[in-house]
C-alpha cells in the first residue's frame, strides 16, 4: 500500500530510527575503511624504511660532500628566505648533514649524523631570534629500538623516550624516503618528529605524514590528521637529494640557486654560514 502521508508518530519515529541506523552504519564503515587504509599505508611506510636500512645510505649517496643553496620565492617571484644544506660521509658507515635557514639573519640551524644502516643517529637543531640568540633547542637520539627527544625552550626542558616505530623516518633520511616513494606508485604513511611539537603530553610526538607519488620524481608531503606539515610537493633529483619544493596553498617555492645569489639578496658575508657537518655540542 502506498503511503497516504498520515503515518502515526510512532511510524515516523521508526522510520527516523532506521535512517539514523543507516547513517551510523555508513559512518562506521567509512571509519573502518579509513583506519584500514591508514594501517596499510603505514605498513608500506615501514617497508620503505626497511628497504633503506637493507640497502644502506651508501647505495644512494656518495662520500663526496653535497652542498646546495635554495631561495624561497613567493608566487615564484618575490624572494623572502633562503636555506643551505650539506650532506657528506662523516666516516665509514656514517653520514652527516647540516641545514641553515633564514632571511636577513639565520633563524634555524641543525646538524645530524646517521649510520648507513639507519640503526643509530643523532640530531641537534636550534631556532634563533633576530638578534642571533637561541630560542629553543631540539635533540633527537636514535637507536635500533628507541627514540629519545629533549626539547629545551626558555620555559624549561621536556624529555621523553619511546619505542622506535617501524615507519619512522630518521632525521637526515627524508630525501631518501622521498626517492623510494617517487619510484613507486603507492601512497605511504610515515612517522616524523617536528621540532616545535617534538614532545607533547610527556610523550614523543610522532606525527603521521602522508607521502604520495605524483610522477616526475615529485612527492606530495602532508600531515594525515592535523594538517602538519602544510601540503608541499618535493622534487628529488638524480643525486637523490631535494632539488626543489613548493608549499601548495602558501604559493611558496624553494628552488636551487647559487650561493652568490643568496649573498646578494640577503646580505650574507662572503663565507656565509659555516658548513661544518658534525653535530654541535648540546651542553649536557
């Protein structure tokens, strides 16, 4: 019998309950599918790290120093910042790197060392104010099993340790993870640590980050849950290093340039920031 539009209140309540159950079931199914997909992507991320470990960094980088300068351009036109990065073999079986970033003054600098099999590493970063004074420091120590983080600011020190996740990208290995993802076709999820949020709630704050191949040696990097970091497209070159990256929504592009370009635009001294690759002392 067709409805006459005169169903009882109870009938309408029953119909509403059925609709709500349908919506709930769909929501549960969507959540289950999302969780299952994230777990699958995390397994793929772990595969990437295992492959890097098995191959060793030496397969992808030579022992010769690789130093490169980049300039940050808004809408590919207006220069607003720069960065310098350097990677080299510190000793047999160990690689090291250094990164310096800033505009008219240096605002960030970091050093890292990492064993070629990714089993041990150390990372020290510092953020600086316009007067060159240290505002914060982050230290990450990596072993085969654990990750220990120390985060120091003017308000004090936070320290935490955690089991090392299988899909954690050690500091220094990010370009190589991008290289392997760009060679494949699958989106993967990895865990990373970001300085400003390295310790949260007394625990090491591993952030889930999605790496999606987009063809042409380009990989899109974006946060899975919180939106950190902002979506950016990274390009990896034949040396398995980052040659450029662009923040999608911010219209900010970093591309390679000569050191002299940075010096001219931002008034750097002739020697520029020191290119020493070994980690600096943390004061412990």
